[in-house]
């Protein structure tokens, strides 16, 4: 796997927004979903392992962007009244304030990185006292029994849930947005309305979940579905809007690789 | 807490409280720190050597400076509230070759950012962190907690009794800080006018007239 | 990284093999010995610093003498064929006091679990422990090693030559066991196949178990 390092790793929707706005001076209105999808897959390739957090964060990035795009489209509508417009401005200021706060801590994080790099270039004295002092130390194993050790081993060897997928494993999963689209065009008309969580219930691999979400975004963009999220981090509701056009009418590149 | 002692000029043998020559105290500090495996607080040194903490801190300070001036391969630093010996950063290449498992665990960008938020805003709830970062912080918090850099330090007195997060002693050690007071002031990190302007531009509410074609989707609701 | 300033100990700035100023070598020796938890053999120093062993032994000798002359609270001595820092015998009373009064005495939950994993899975690499525990085990291993319960007992024959950890004789003594075979069997505890597979996948180094019981080494601090 060799990918050109073209984009930084996005740590969240604010991160991505900051990147888009500050590094590239791209207007949100012109951000193409396809471009973000591409960037994401490149990111995915660059990552040494993909964990659940990353996948989840990406879903949030995408949904936030969708929300923003939807917002941006609103003022163009004729039925927009003054209250709605003011509310929109308020939303915007709030988002601006949050982006600024996020940027502030992002910069602090870089200072922390410098601190820890410096701290990591020193090793603390760790030898402890030599004999005869060493044997004077209060013994940490006082009261330890083989049975207690066994219980500790059982605790220690019970795997903590640390989702971690090696890269070769990810590469082995052959999923494409086009395939996911086909499935969705089959499934959604039958169910009509479904949460994203349920829609991806049967999927084992996180990459599949992500790809399915990308497909949904594409459908949203083209007006086949509506996406609703009642609250931040809440369930995403997928609503089938009906189709005059079939799956064959959808043009989409295979985003793989 | 202030140092009431008069800094003695180093002409003759200076003595501190209880008539112990300072040179002996310095030797004792060197011996104790050599045997220690954790930073040793001045208060503990004071108790062990029966001298005011301020005296010992002054002596430690002087000793640390002298090692630096003598260009030792080690240094004496104040970390996480105490003094300790450590290898000099200049010697990183040589020590890395020697130390088994010399690779240190590096913190990801997400971890550093979350750590920054917790460090400055503690005690802080998970929800507050989520709101600042714009992403669910649970995974990162779990990692940081398992590495011992953050922990629950309190509970929100409000209805939910949410756990509140704060940084630990290991966090200070990881960053090489003596205390939270050593963190740089947050005010210095507030984005400049250019950044604010760029963000405002990027978040213009009025749509760009030239590109009305992006909404080739039907109206949101039928 | 380099420090070309004149080392006070020397008059002119002598250089040794490969043109490295002796002052730099002395600094490196200081750093390595400060990081070491066991005596370091001159041959190892020679290899690390790419200098003849004789040169390094001479420099070590001189450094040790200088510490003595400067009446440091620590000394550099040759023990068991290697050099190490230790506390100066003059400071025995102060160090004793520190060891008895100043040290915390409790095996943390994390330390206990790590110790148990090492006991049952030895020889085991740091990376494998990290993978099982999901956290960086360095600090805990350092503590356990400084207490003489675990030690490096082998090296992974694979590319990285990672140090492999095992328990010590002292560990067995503390448990009142004759050998590792007397540990209560883990048999009743069988993680599911999926779990084992996931763990295996996470492991980067699979050690070849050719020296399974090589822990008749002295404890680290002996």
C-alpha cells in the first residue's frame, strides 16, 4: 500500500472543516462530497490500523458536512422568513465560536507534542536503591499468594475491547460504494424509513459500514433519501423519498483505492 | 512557603538550619535521588534531612544548575512536583541504543488535543469535551485513561452526576512538567484575526450566486 | 545534539578513536549509566559508543575518581564486571531513611496484572504485553524490575531482537514456590477462539520458546 501523502489525518468534523477552510480556502458550498470521500479513502489507506473511533468520527464528519450543506441551501428558498434567517446566523456564529475553540486546543495539542517529544528524549533514573537498601524496601508482594496471582492473570488476560484492525485485513475487504448503492436501492424502497444503525446491523466490518454511509450520502446528494439526526451523536434516520430514477440512473465512480 | 534564608555567599563553608554544612545536604540529596525511582518532593527531602523545604529546594536548584554547567550526561530536573535524575536530552541517540525497548509510545493528534482540553478545562465532563472537539471522545479518553494520563477526578454535582475528567501525575511526567501552573497561558493560543476572518468567510451564510447548480437535488421534503 | 564546549576536566580536549572528543564520550557514559538498571560492562559501552573497551574503561575509571574527588553523594563503581552508579557509603543513614520512610508500598492493580501476565506467558515481549493489556506497560515493567520480580530473560530471535521478560527467582521465593511449574494452572480459563485469534493478530512478535525457564538469574537490583 503506497499512497501519496496529500491530506492530513482528520480528527473530526471540526478538524476537517478547519482544514478545508484554512488550508485550502475552499468555500463549504463548493466542497464536493466526492472529493471528501476520496480524501477519506486515501486517509484510510495511510492509517496503520483502523479502529472504531476513526470510523465513527468519520461518520460524524460526513453527517456534519451534510448538515452544513443543507443549511447553506436554505437561504435560497423562497419560503425563508426572517426568524429562520436570524436563527441561521445564530447557528453560524455558534459554529464559528466552536471552530475557534477547537482550533485553539488544536494548537495547544501541538505544543504538547513538542513537550512530550522533549520529555521522551530523557530516561529517568529507575535503578532504585542498591543492596543492602533494596532488601529494606517494603516488599510490594507481601501477602501475595499463587491463587491471587492466578486471579490477576485471568483478569489481565481477559481481552480489553480495544478494536484494532491491521491494515492487511482492511485491504482484504472488497467493498465498493457502487455495490453498496445497489444494495440500498434494493432495500430502502421496501423499508421506507430506517435508522442507519439498523441499516448496518448485519455488517461486521467497519469499512463496510463506512462505505454504506458514503453510498447513503451519495443518494442524499442526488435526492433519493432524506437524512435526519435529531441530536448530535444521535441515531441517523434514513428516509426513502421515492425514485423516479432507478439505480441504473445513478452515476457514481467506484471510489475504491 | 517563602525562602526565608539568606542566600549565603559561597566564601566559607555555609551552614543551614541545625548547623548542617550545606555540602553535606547536597551530598544527601544526590544520594537520595540516585536511589529514587519517582520524583522526590522537596517536602519529603525536608522531612528526611530535617531542614526547611525552601532550603532544600534552593540547594536542588543550585545542584541542577551545576550539572548543566558541568555538561553532565545526566540532568536533575523538577518533574511532577519533585526532583529526579534523568539522562540529558543531548544524549538521546546514545541512550536509545542502550535502553531496551527504547521506543516510546507516541500520542496521536486526537489524544494530544483531548489532553489539551482536559488539562486546561479540568474538571470537565465527557459531554463538554465532545462539544469542543466535535467528536465523541470516549475512545480517546479510554486510551488516555489506560495510559494513566487522565482520570476521573470528580463528579458533576448536577442531576446526571457525570464523571469529571482531569489530568494525572503521569500526564505531568509525560510532558515533563512540574505542575499544571507550568502550562502556557491559553490566551496565547487564541487564533489570530486572519484565521477568524478566513473562518467567517468559509462559513458565509449567503450562498454564492455563481454556483447555484450544486443543488441538483429535489427540495428536502416533498 | 553535539556539544563541542570544553570539558572542564581536561586541559586540551583529547580525542579518541574516530575523532570523538573524550568529553562527549564521558557524557554518553554518564547518560547510559544513569539509564541503566544493572551494571554495564565496558565491552557493551565500547560497542554502543564504537570505541575500544580500553578507552572506555580508562574514561570510566577517571570519571569514578572525579566523582570521589568532588565528594558526590553518589559514586560510580565496578560491580559484577560492569559499571554502575550507587549511593555513597557515607550517605548510608540518609539513604536508609529514604528507603524506609519515603517509598510507597503497594502493588497497583495494573502492576499485579502485568506481573501475572509475565508469570504465565514468559518469555514475553513488551509489545506482546502491551497488546494483551491494551496499554503501554513500560512504567509498570520498570517498577516490577526495580523490585526484582521480573527481568529480561532472553531476546526475541526475530528481526527486532526485542527483550523478552520473565519472572525471577525472587518472584518465586515471594510466592513460596519452587518453580514456575508450581503456579496454579490457567486451565479453567479458556478465552474463546475468536478472542485468541484477535490477540494473535494483534501480536507483532511471536517468540520462539527455546529458553522457557531461563530465570535463574539474580534479581535486577542484586
